[in-house]
């Protein structure tokens, strides 16, 4: 018999953490695919995403995976 989840609120936190873990894994996978695709491009077409020429002395790497 299925128990009411409201009697076990910690399961909501566990489910939330699992969702975050899968989301992080998906982002890492997409970053890996992007890097692999970038390696296939000729040098003159590559774009360094982490560098903003107008941000002098600022932190520009917003997403560290």
C-alpha cells in the first residue's frame, strides 16, 4: 500500500536533490558536447566563451562545471 508522502516530508528533499543532480549532470554533458564540437572547428571560427573583452578585471566565468 502506498503511504502518504506528507507523512514523510524528507522524501521531498531527497527527490529535489536527485532532480538537481540530474540537472547538473545534463549541463556537464552539454558542456562536454560543446567542447567536443568546438575542437572540430577551424581555429579562426572558435570563440572563447569565457572571455569578455569589455569586462576588465571582472569575473567572467559565470558557470563553472
